[in-house]
C-alpha cells in the first residue's frame, strides 16, 4: 500500500465515509447540525438516475456528481457504473463510447424508451404509495395526533386539550 492510499484511507475514516455516515454538517462537539441524509438504493436509485438522464446524455461520473450535488448522498463511483451497466442490460439506458475529447474514450449514457416508461411507472407508484401512507396516517388516531403535533399544533396544545376534556368528563359525573 502506498502512502497516498494510506492517506486516502485516513481521510475517509475522518470524513465518515468508511463508517457509512452520510450527510449532516458537523459542528462543535462532533454532532450533526442537519438531520441524517438517506441515500436512495435499488429501484429508487435507478429512478433517480433515469430522471437525471431524461432529456440529456451524461457520463457516469457526471451522474454521480449530480446525485451528490442534489443532496442524495455520496456514492462510490464504481457502484454507479455497475448500476448503469445493469440498467443497460435491462434496456433502461443505452450507452456509447465518446471519443470526441482528448484523453481516453468515455461511456456516455442515454435514456431509452423502456427507461422512460419505467420512470413514468415509478412516478405513478410513488404517488400511489404516498397517497396510501397519507391515508393510513389520517385513519390512525395516534399517527394523526403525532402528525398534527409536529405540524401546526404544538405538543403543549395537545396536552391542554386532553386535560380540559378529562376535567369536563369528571364534572359531569
């Protein structure tokens, strides 16, 4: 192992990449100022990559950069290339070698009609899941109360409502 590889390993450990931490800015005391970020995986990552290819062509490196810039976490570039190859094998994207620039040839990716259809279906399914989850939250009184408490009403208001209702029931008896 070269000194440069050792230094890379040390900087990964310090930045949290090797331990699997994602997102958040560390402030004084090492605590995150932002909530932890969740990086999409599986079909969700596929949908993100397809959405980024919608209307333009890109290199794998550019896609990885855009994921990171979008706040979707940091990915190993090799993993992104592997996923893109799997997407190509599935017919979701096509690729060709770009030899127009100086330096080595680079693979450029394009969205296929099948990929576009997958993306549209994914969006429909995401809306269906969102609507289902929303309806479940509205049906479950405990979840509705928790949702309301984190939204426009504070927990203190919820507690005072509960106390006044229990006092009102006690007066009638």
